[in-house]
C-alpha cells in the first residue's frame, strides 16, 4: 500500500474512532441532563434530553441505554399529560427484544402503557395491559419493586373501571407485598393505592387507615410533587365518601399549596379545581361551587373522558341543588355517556341512577 493510501486509511479509522467516542460522550451527557431535569420536575426539558440520549444510544448500538432513556421519555410524556404518546412509547418498549427476554422490563413497559391508556380514558384496554404486566413477573418476585408497581397499576385501573370488589381483592394482595425493605416512597405509593380501592369499595375504615399509612410514609421534604398528588387524590376519595371533616380540607389545602410551589400538569390543576368545588358543594356553598365548576368546564377539551364525566356529574348535582332540574338532567346524561365511553360502567350507572331519580321527582 502506498504511503498516501496508508495515511488516508489511518485518517478514516481515526475519524470513526473519534466519531464513536463523541457519540458515547453525547449519550452520557444527554442522559445526565435528562436525569437532572427529571429530578428538577422540568419534564419538557427532561423529555428533550431523553429523546436525544435514546437517539445517541441507538446510533451506538447500546440497546440497554436506548431502553432506559426511552422509558424515561415515556415517563416524561405521562407527567406532561401526553397520554397517547406515552402509551405508544410504552408499546414500543414492550415489543423490544430486551423486554421479550426480561419479565421485569416487560412488566415496567406494560405498566407504563396501562397508565397512558388510562389517562386517555381507555379503561378496558388499560385493564387488559395492567393484568398482563402483573402476570409477567414470576410469583417469586413478590415484594420486589417491579411486582409492587405492576400490582399498583392493576389496582388503580380496576378501581377506575368500576370493578371495586376486584380492586379491593387485588389491593389486599398489594398491601401484603409491602415489607420493611420496601422503602418509604414505595410503601407510601402502595398504601395510597390500597386506600383508594378501599374508599371505592365502601370500606371507609380501611381506607382512612391505609391513607394514614401513606401520609406517614410520603414526605413533602423528599418529594413535594408526590405529596401534592397524594393529598389531592385523598381529598377527592374522602369527598366521594361524604367525609366532610377537617382532615379532608387539610388534604385539599396541602395539595393547593404544594402545586402552587412546584407547578402541576394541566390535568392536576383541573382535578384539584374539581375537588375544591366538590368541597364547596358538600359544605353548602352552592354559589362558590357553581362558579368554580364554570371555570373548570371551560377546559373540558383538555380532560380525559372519565375526568370530564366526573366534572359533569358534579355540575349536575350542583344544578339540581340550585333547582335547575332540566340543566341538571342534561349534565347527568352527558356524564353517563362519558363514563360509558371511558369504560367506567359503575360510574355511568350511578349517573343514570341520579338521572332517573331526578326525572321521577320532576314527574311526581
């Protein structure tokens, strides 16, 4: 080989090595920035860097790095309320070779996809995927992080679908999984799910017990956003059980304060506004409740079907209490339709029952 040809070959080889080095460095830097923004709750920037890291990992043939960063991308989409994108990202992860070979990864991807489907109001599909996620993990993994998280999603989707007794049965299984080595945050999330299921099953004593355990495990110092979400959810569950007491108001105020500090997704803010209006309604402040719900309904295009169903159901109750019976009947009918479209059969039936009672009162 001639001298010039040798120099050119060496130059090309050096270029390839240099390019590979910079690709690896680009992945490391992007992953670091993605994690940094995730910890700082800047989900838009975390998503941007997660996409960049995943692309760099793919170009470098790093399947594990691609999976890790694509999963973070899906989590960011979930936090940003981009539910359809989250479900599609999770589907891609679940179909990946690594997931097909590792039950833990498969369960994580399917649990994430179930949450994305749930956020779109596609509850039957979300339930099917959640069951698959829980079944993907071997029985010997009971108490492991993946098993607990998959079981949490299953409980949540069963409850959201109106299968309250099934949700409670699975919640008891979840409670038994939480051991001393679970860690406070994981234990808190699990107890939160168990308490939710208990509320919906009408087991109010067990519900307040498990939400009390969740409150003791979760800390605003460790994760103020998670603390806000728990208090928002606990307040709503307490109100659906007609627990109009100081602890319920305290949950609402904690959530409002925390979200005002950290910022929440538009969906978080809508759900919290519905919860505040619910409190106003149950405490007899009808004018305030109506005003609060009028503001909420201006954002109806941003709501998943089951959330809009909840909003219209509450608005109907307020209108009925104010004596606007025809408008109330229309809202009850709309809420039933929305719950049906979301696969929330039990909630749809409740709306229809309220509508029937209203019509019988009017006819009488």
